[in-house]
């Protein structure tokens, strides 16, 4: 689903795409053939590079040594989610090598993004009024700036129609994350959200950085571990302790906040992974630079050798919406739950149409 689709729903204004299409049960079932256990392979050990960084560490960034690792997910983890299909585009496990790099320890915050906007005058896609040229046939009253908000329904609903818990909100943007009457007071250290791919890319260039490739992101997220379900190991709540901001309660009706957070949380609210990265699972999805294709991992695996610094496919393709251009999302968000989406599992993937901004998608940067 893209910005165009929302122009016709309940008189809503044209807005950003609902990125949650990446976790739609209906799309997951219809876009891919049944998974084959032959695609499952054994994770091999991670072989990190031994070289240490030279010079001063960039502020707020941590060193990721790079090296060779096993990337992806296995069919075995399908059973951890009530809606199956979360691993189908993350098969098969395959070997990848990435060079060393620096990575932001946290997702980019509102305070950091505000400095960028102050210095450049940049306006995000959610703050720009859509044009009739971009959306031919849309009613003029629907051509208003805004973005997509999670809107919990008053009672339990079927999970095969995500329109039931998302709405287009006029005036929603990174400055007004819950709509025009909200602001950033007390949220300066929260991840910036309602950012489309171009917004994240513009910030990263201004900061002298870039967005990570999907392979870089997963190598970093694994924190030196191999084949684990989560950045910290195989148990979701070791010792009964929550280690990520995810969804508790009946989805999508009520997040009880049993993990200490209801909704988006300040960055670094939970312990870091083995490389010192915070919120690499849950809290906010993160844009990476790769185009999305569900068959990309199979293409890499078919060569029989470790892919070296893969940059993603040359063009995008999503069988669920073949006409839309999508980039990969990683890490899951505060809305992920075993009732619907367990894409806080480190080897799994999300996707988002490039003009999308929602209140559960952010980003972090890297530096070579």
C-alpha cells in the first residue's frame, strides 16, 4: 500500500504509505510460495576482522569490525509467530562478508534531526503538500500534508486487514508525531519518526555518513553472535527480563507496556548488543539502503560463495505490490508481537515504499 491508496479511504488525505504492509498477514500468505525446508541451512561461525580502528571514534558511533557471517533466517523460527510468513523473504541462510565500519549507537533522535533541519531548512516528505501531478485524480481536499499513525481500534479485530489500525493524519510529521496537537517536548531523545527514505538519506549525507546496507545492518545487529534468534541470544526474555521495546497485550487493541514502555520509547532504554548498539530490535524500524526483493537472498546463495559487501538488488520488486518501489526495513518496532509480527528476530526483514513515513519507522547511520 502506498500514499496513493490512502487518497480513497474514508475521505482521507493523500499520505505516506503504510509501511506495515511488510507485516501484512494477507501479503505474507499470497506473495510467496510455501517455504521449503531445503532452504534451511546451518549457521556457521562469525569470523570478525581483527583490525582495530585508527584515530578518534566519531561521536555517538561504535566500531563494527566487519568480517564473514551467516545472514538470514530459517524456517524453524516460523513457529514463533501466530501469523506465518515472517521468514519467507529471509531464506536461505547464506554467507556474506562486509568491511569494517562505524555505526550510530542509537537510532537518530529528534534532537539530532532538529539540528539538521535548523542548519539546512529541510522539509520532510510528510511536511510537503502532495501535488495533483503526483496523484492524478485525487480530490483537491485530499491533497494535504500529513503522515500515517497507528490507531488502535476499540475492540479486537481480525488481523488480515491492517487498514483497521492505521489512519492518515493531517499534520502528522516528525515535529508532530501524534498529529498536529502533539509536539516534541519530552521526546527530544526519542527516535525521529515519520521520515521517508529520502529524508533519512538527506540527513545521513548532511552528517557526513550514509545509511547502512542490509548486510552491514545484520552483521552489526548480531553483535558477534551466530545464528541466534535475537541480538542477545535465543531466549526472548532471559530470566524474565525484557530486552527490547515490543508489544504486549492484545494486538492491536492495547499495548499494556509490560516491558516498561507503551509505544515508542527513548533511545537506549534497554541494554545494548555485543557491539554496543541500542534498540537494534524493536522500538522503531530502520531504513537501510537496499532495494527490496523477496528473492534476493536466494540469488546470493546460488553463487555458492560468500557475497562480498553486497549492495542489494539493482531494482525493487514486491509481489504483493509490484508497481511500488520499496526499500528494506530492519529491526522491527514497538508494534511487533508474536500475535502478528516477530520481525524483531534479527534475521528477518521488513519493507517500505520509499515515500513512506509512519510513527514506527526511523533510521540510524554508518560511516566507512
